[in-house]
C-alpha cells in the first residue's frame, strides 16, 4: 500500500521522496533549530526551576 506518491513531482526517487518535500523539511528544520528552539530555551531559563520540574513531571505522567 502506498500512503503517498511523488512520481509526478520533480526529481523523485521511485515516488517515495522528491526534491520539494526534502526542501520543505529542510526549511522547517532550520526554522525550528535557529528560531523556535533558542526562544524556547530562553523562556525556560527565565522560569523558576520548580515550575520547570513540575511541568516536566506533569507532562511525563500524562503519557
């Protein structure tokens, strides 16, 4: 069963991946790494350690 098919798109590899999807994931990954992650780290550093630990514990227990 094929869940997706990229055979009609530019530079595809057996319809499994294509240039457009690879570049999309690359851009999203770079935005996350250089913009969102540093902002999240700064927010966590400003928070009280008790709040950080409590949030982590709560989230880990919800899983």
